[in-house]
């Protein structure tokens, strides 16, 4: 395989895996080890914006396969990948080569990396906008329903008040009718 074919193959893998990880939350960084030591070879390290999203990814990815091989995912206490990377390798001066215990990163094509992170930003922006619109719509509906209930209550109250007035006036008129119906000698005046 030529260097160009290897890079194309790696870019395809990077895009597949990045896209899969984005299903669980916002990915801030993703690195692939180019070391040949057993404990680092081909390891993928991703940093999510939120720890809950990282946990979701671990839970789901441990039940998945890639290219016919099981995926083994776990949370890492490393929060700054720069500390875990071999600085000598970055300057092409590492004497331990692929067997170094610090991460030697396989670089993805710049245009692909920019494209993937830009697509993620646009997707997240669209998701936030849609969520905000749904929230505003629910708020409007809730406010409208609340106003309708208040209107119904106030209409009900005014009806109740007018019924009360009618009842009071009818009681008053019945009392007056009864008083008027008594003979004069039964009326007491003080």
C-alpha cells in the first residue's frame, strides 16, 4: 500500500469512528495512537464535552464491533491529551519509536478534521435552535392554556357572583313577602 492509500484508509476509519462517537454527545478531541506497543496500538482516545456523554459512549460501544472485532471502551482519567503525547515524537526525535510509552498520534488529514468538527458544530447549533423553538412553543402553549383556564375561572366567578346576587335578592324578596303576609298584630316593631 502506498502512503496515500494508507492515509485514505485511516481517514475513512477516523470519519467512521468520529461520526459514531458524535451520536453520544459533543466530541471535543479524538486521537488515534500510531504506536506499535501492545498496550497502545490502535487505541482511540476521545474527549467529550460532558462526562455523561462519555459514559453513554462507553456503555454502548462495549456492545459493538468494528471491522469484525469487538470494541473495548473505558473511561480514562486523562483530561489533557497533550500531557500523554510524546513531545519528542512531535519533533521527530523519539528514540524509542513505536514502542514509546507516550502516545504517538496518527494524524488525520487536516481538511477532514476541519470538516468533521465543523459539521458537528453546525449539527449541535441546529439541535440547540430546534430545542429552543420547541421550548418556546411549549411555553406559549402552556401560557395560552393557563390564560384560557384563568379566563374560564373568571367567567365562572362572575357567573357565580351573579347567581349569588340573584339568590340573595330572591331570599330578601321572599322574606319581605313573608313579612308582608303576616297579619299586623304579629309584626313586632322596636
